[in-house]
């Protein structure tokens, strides 16, 4: 007799739990992103053998469109493709079931696998060959992309289309190095230079391929994600709703990613870091709660139509960047000052903290010559590597508190420790002492009056004060834990078959 848990999904006369009759409902037409239910459960079936049951549940109809992935216990990895077989409709509640099946249809053991929400952004209701459905999964910090298609012979396949660094070698893996000068050295009357605000966000790479949605990546090589990529595209849904025109095919731009609040002002870096380093669903939810939107500000070109542009005069880069801005809603060019009056006004607004996007400084570019940009920062931060976390200590008793009082730091990841700095918020300090591994290896931004010298080398900072975490340096992937929005860094792989035999 079927167990009570199984009987919840089985009525007399049904083929088996969750399936009442031999019916395969065609997929609906989907042209805009929809949220569907998703499950992928290994099934140790007596008759058909081991396979994965893949289901996409459409909340609008209550139908769980079902596919069998034969002879496997998990979905294909990035770049892999495997045969699937459409099978009978199931109910959406059955997608939560795992355990034994006693009925003839499906008899065997269903293993608890993956159960989550999928973002379906294309489905085809026709019986023609081609891509029948495309969907994304956002369980981990990096998205997974899949398509299920039907070929001319009527065979169906699932393809893991998740991007990897291996198949995208043209994406930069480093930032540009700017020359830096003192703000007092900036000459607003220099006609060979144009001026932009130095936006203090996260450096990103905007990848454009004709006919596809623009993609937004970090330049950093991921150490935790198996893909080697850190992608932010899906945290900005507006990007997924657009297509790259032919005139921008194989174009890659450098951008600054900022979070903009309802008043048009840039949000603090620590908040931005939380949005970028959380899972897609968490990031979107948090953006809605805060009334914040992530936006990209293209400021330089890597390539245009596959041709390198990083050494091109800025006027040539700007022509293409204007086309990028015109094509995508969440992409906006930074302000550009060219006359002495405009430059002076921009400098004054940034220096007096009246600019909505930055108070950090300016970047000087050369419109007519391939000159490396120059940055001038009003109040430069010092970037230091966290080497240790130390408890706060009572000045009266000498006993340690249950929170961090300081971090020890060095100028390079493995260099000599030269000093300590404090100034953390209470909740953060408590977490730092409890979970020091989240923080060691990260890069802290520190305000200080000056840097002491140890011979020819930089030593300790004078009067240092913690000013936040750097979004582009150090072991950035630890930020996923650091900001508390994420409880895991990778999807949990389906357990191997032998563990259930």
C-alpha cells in the first residue's frame, strides 16, 4: 500500500502519483520573463532505469511540463548537452515529492534533488523544430542557463548554456591602470583634456552580441564559481528585456556599476556590494525594498565589432559609447565636461559633495590622442589587505568583548603586517569576530592622514579609520557571506547514486 506521503499525490485510476493520464500539453508561448516552478529529481526507476525527472511548472495553468533525462543523476554542466524525452504532464504540487513510488508507473525511488524557481524567458507553443524553452536558475550566486530544443528528427535535447571564461576568452580579466595626480594639478583650461566624474562603484564589463541580451560581468576571475565568471546581468531585469542591435555586435565596454536611489543618488558601497554579491532573487527583492535600481555607466571601450579599441582616442570610443547608451535603458554615459567653465563647475560640485553620483574625484581623458586616463581624487582611500581580526578589549578590565575591535593589515596579500585599524559598526564587528574567515583576505578602504615610511617601503597609516570594503580587490567572493544576503556560494550538487542504493 502506498505511504501517506505518496497517497497525497495519487488517486485511484491515476497512472501514478502526480500524473492522472497520458497527456503531454504543449508549452505555451512565452516572450517576456515569467516565474515558473522548477524541479530536477533523480529517479531510481525499476523499469526505465536511473534518470532525472525535469519539471517546469506553469503557475498560470497548473501544468508541470515534464521531461526525462536518461541515465543521469544530475543536469548537464556548462557547455554540455544531453538527450531528454518529453513525458506526461504532472501536477505542480507533485514537484515537491520525493520518496518511494509503489505504483507500476514510475515504481522505484525518487531522490530529493533540486526544487527552486526558474525564470522562463522564452517558450514556443508550436510543434516545429527549434528552441522550445529557455530558462535560468538562480540557486547559487551565479546564474545557470538552460535551453530545451527539438531537432528536425523530432529528438529533444537539454543544453546548459551557462557562460564560462573558457568559452569567453575575449572578456578582460583586469582593470585599466590609471595615472594619478593631485587635484591641485588639474588644469581646467587644458584643451587637450576632457573631464568625467570618477564614479565609485564596482568595475564591470558589458558584453554585447547582436540579437542577444546584453551581458554584465565583473572583470574578476571567480575563484569559487566553476564557470570562472562573476555575472550580474540577471540582477538588472531591464537588460534581459533588450536585444543588441547589429551595429554593436561583438562590442565590449568597461562600465561602472552603481546603485541609484529614488532621489537619483548613488547608494553607499557597502549596500551596493550586498546587492551585487547576493543571489539574483535576493538582489532583486532587496532592490525593491530599498527603492534602488542598479545602473551601468559605460566609460571606455575594450573592443568594437571584435576590434580592439582600448588604445583609441576617447572621441572614437565616445561615438560608440553613445550608441550603447541609446540602445539600453539602464546604461548611461557619465557626465563629460569639455570647456573650462564646465570643468570648474564639475570639480566644485564633486569637491563640495553636491554631485549625486560621487564625491571622490575626476577622471581626465584625451579626446584626440590615445592617452591613458588620469584620475585625481580629493580624499583618496588607502586599500589594505585584511590579515587578522582582533577582539575589542575593555579599557577598565582588559577583558575582550564579543566583537572585533580592529583588523591587522598589510599592503599586499602576503606582505608584512604593518598596522591595525578599527571603526566598525557593532553588528559587523560582532560577525567579524565570530566569522573571521569571511574577512581575512578582503580589501578594506581606509581613510588616513598620511603613510609612515619603513625605509623605502610603505609602513603603517597615521590616524587610520575604516571606510568600507573594496568591491574590486581582494577575495571579493567572500562578500557573498559578508553581506549576509546569501547562505551558500554554489549550488549543492545532487548526491551520487550509490549513496541511495
